[in-house]
């Protein structure tokens, strides 16, 4: 199964995904956590501005989906945290993987700018970083996600939220 956490930078994808993978691993050791930022470094695809262009983001997303597919075919559960700006790829995921569960981490830009843990939005606003999704590149909110989590407020109880998401995905980690 592939669990696909999507949303803008700072929405909580990696925080929730890491906890989901930790809980899932306790019952299913064949679980892998994939994070878009980490995979950019693994693929050596994080240098300069071009990898962050729409075309560069597409290539990176295709690599990540191909990796998810390879792991899924081997019976490995995948928790993947990715911006996922391409609606056609999300639609294809529903048939590409053995099982697919999509979680949209929904937070308005104002909340993300306040949070701005990486300083990404501030750097985009001053022109130091180009091609930032949500600032320079539009982010169309997905429709049809299996679960939508409002991540605009204070930090929720992440372990409880992860357990709830896994249960909704049909992978109750507590059983």
C-alpha cells in the first residue's frame, strides 16, 4: 500500500508521515518512509533553480512515484510525503499502486507563512528563492483525497492523528 501525504511546504506532511511510518512499522516491518526533500538529495536533484521549475518538479515527482511503485510491487508499505502538484499523477496513483490512500494536509498560505520553519516563504518573498509552490507556482488544492486534515492551527496530537489516519487507510497499527 502507498499512503501519499500531500500539501504545501510547512503543512505537516513529514511530521505526520514520520509518525504514521513509526506506528505502521511496529506491526508491518516492511514499511518505508519517503520524503520529497530527502529524495531530492538522494537523487542529487536539488542543485540550482531548474530542479524546482515546474518541469523539474514533474521529473522529481515521476521518479518518486516510480520508486513507490517498485516498493509497492515488492509488498513494501510506503508512506510518501510530497508536495504533489500534478493532479494527473494523483489520479494515476489510484490505479498505479496495489492500494492507495491520499491525505491532504490543508493549511492556508497565511498559516504557512506564519509557521515558515524553513524560511522558504520569506526567501521567496524577497526574491532569494525562485519557483516556490504556493508563491510562484500555483498549488491547486486536490479534490477527492481520502482524508483531509486541517493543519492550519496548533500542533495536534500527532500520534493520535497518525493512528486515526492509519485506521482510515485500513492499516490499523494498534491491532
